[in-house]
C-alpha cells in the first residue's frame, strides 16, 4: 500500500511528527563520480562528508539547471536487492521530485545544455559492494512535476535501515568543466515525540535535507540574499 504524497509529508514535518535525519560520520564511495573522487576533500560544518568546489567557478553566471534523472547504483549483495522494481523507482522519483521542487524556485529548469546552464547529476548509492552499477533511473517528467504529487514510499521494508547515501556533481553546461561534487550519507534521528518511526521516514527526511541544502548552497555561492539553510 502506498503512503502519503509529498504534500502530506511536508505537513507532518511541520508538525514535528517525522524523524529528523542527521549526517553520518563516514561514507563509502560507489564509483559514480569516477575520476572526480581525486578532487574531493573532507567536508566542514554544514557540508557534505566529501566535497569539491571549483575555486574559479562563476556561480552568478548560472540561471538555469539541467537536472538529469536521478539514478540508483547497486551491486551484488546490495540492500537494493530486497527492493521491488517499483520501490526502487519510487526512491529515485521521490528524490528527483524534491530536488526540482527546491531548485525551480531559483532557477529555470531546462532540458538542454548551453551557456548559463548548470548540469546536475545525482545518484542514490549503496556501497556495500566494490562494484555498484546503474540500477534504476527516475522517470518523473519535469514539465508535469509541479502539477501533480509524487507517490509516497512503501513502508515495512527493512533494507534501508533508516539511512541513505548520495553522490552528486555539477558541471558547466557549455564547457563540461566540473563545478562542484559531493558525497554524503545521512541516518535516521529521533522524532520530536519520541515515537518510533519507520526507515522510510528517515530516507525521506534525508532527501528533503539534501534538496534544501543544495538550494541553499547554490544561493550562497551566487551571492544572493535571503538564503535559508535547511534544518537538520
């Protein structure tokens, strides 16, 4: 049975009923970023666990974003093996939806690369094995996204155990030069009420945090005012 849509989840979060996620102490890489791992450094306060930002990037030049479909990378022995294909699809679609909801408030979302376009690629990763591979691609259509609610995630699955890992990179839409990259992992926290929460709540909270954090980072890098950091 499917649970609440994103609108309902937001309302629960405002009431303090959902579990808050918190950053893990470490994260394993999956291979998604390829040679770009060599550029990563340990993140500081408020940053991803591993991060890179191009010191020569002209952030203010970007007013459009091309967001590729979110992918899931998994390998033999992965926790994703216990997930049905529809469940994996919803994992990818939900993160994609949340990212577009946040980024479209400050940027024009486009389908093509070119001047002024920041090309963003994101993967949900499971690094339990040394050779994760592409497993699932989000299928949400950007043009129709804000006209409909995304489906909720199925409950009762033990596989994620209240945590999620993500890898992402942003490149210049004209030159292909790497602008930023990051690897992060978040785990479930305690709900305000102290009541137990299912692992899907933890995953959704991690997604929501990453989407808001990405928007906040882009806002500050562009030198904009009124940038609001996400609540952990």
